[in-house]
């Protein structure tokens, strides 16, 4: 019986350590669950509820893959996105919150339809602005299209869209949209971040689409975005199917970073939240 007790203790300590900040307390999922009712009856997880249970409630957006939401530190919903639009807490499109990730790919391949959101599994996240308590960066990746390129679709930029929650009578407004801040070629998915040890800035990690397994480490501070390093973290290069094929995550305490897909295996690294250094790779290999 000691092992279940130990597991409970570890989970309890983890939850308690994160309980001071409830910015991730409300999640949205899925398409319309009841087309006979007015509006979008989507799935919603609200961890402010005790006891917690998933619910189907009226949401402002439908979701397929791209998905991010943010609350204030007390767990009150601020806004959320499906990758091509931003909804405010009243479940309406935020002021200037349309046309996120707009461009030729969205118009040609998605027919300009935001009904189910923008494609991409782990290609969007929301971070507090270190320089403005009312500001939030939506970090996202737009799929570009070039019929003369191989492949014809690719991700060329990391972009941001800026939300100011002091506008729109407290419901927020988008003041900058689809702004490129770093140009390279990137894998689909794996976009992830963790707060700097100073409790203010942010670390962002994103793998590069290349013949080498390069990972970019980017710092978001009050001075904006700065590429701190690019590291070859895996022994083998990324294969074609690495893109959009897995996940990357930080541990809750930010001391470890993990990258996984079925081709590149499960890789865990130590992460230094003060310097952004990634080191000490351990790999777990899976048999078919």
C-alpha cells in the first residue's frame, strides 16, 4: 500500500505548489456538441469547479487542433483562441481578434473557414507580457505556401499577436496582429514555454526544420524577443515525419524538458530556468 500513498503524496505536493496561480484553469475543446441548440455547445473544463466535471456549454469558437486559453491569476477567464480567431470572456470575437494566421495557405487549403480553427497540434501559446501587466503575447506559427518550393507548404516565421486587456471595457482588444519576430524553418508542433526563474520573463523552445536536430531557445523579456541559443540536442537528424508527429513539454517545476515522437524516441533533458541551458540528454527507446 505504500506505493499508492507515495503517488498521492507526489500529486498532492505538485498541485499545491501550483495552486497560487490559476491562469490555466479553463480549457476549451471540440466542435458543436448539440447543433439543435443556438450557438456553439462546446466542451469546457473549468477547474474552479468543485467537484470538477467536463461540461458542454456555449463557447465562442470551435476547435480541431490549435488551442490555447488564459485566465487571470484567480482563475477568471480572459480569452482563448483556436488559431485563426480570439474569443473574449463573453465568448465573442475579441475586438480586432479575427484573421489570426491569415494568408494564402489558410485561403487555399482551409478555404478561409475558421469554423474548426487553424491546423497544427502544438503551434500556439499565450504568455504574459513581462513589461505590461495588462498585456499578453499570443505566440503562433503560420503555414506558408509556395507552389515552387519543396515542400509547397512550410513554416517560415514565429509570429506574435498582442492582446491588451485594458481595452474593450476589460474584455481586451488585439493591438498588433501576425507580427513575425523570428525567421527560419520550423517543425510543426513542439512550441512550448516556461517562465524564467525570475518569475517575469519567459523561455520559448522550438525545434528547427532541418537536416540536423536543432532546437532554438528564445527569451521573451521586457525588451521583446531574443534568440539565446540554437543547439543540436539529438544524435540523429530529424526525419521527414518528425514534423507534427509528437509533443514537447516542460515539467511543472521547469527543471526538465521532454521531446517525443515515434521516430525520434522519448528524450528528456535538464533545463536551467536562469540561463535557458538544455543539457544531460536521456533517451528512452520504444520497440514496435
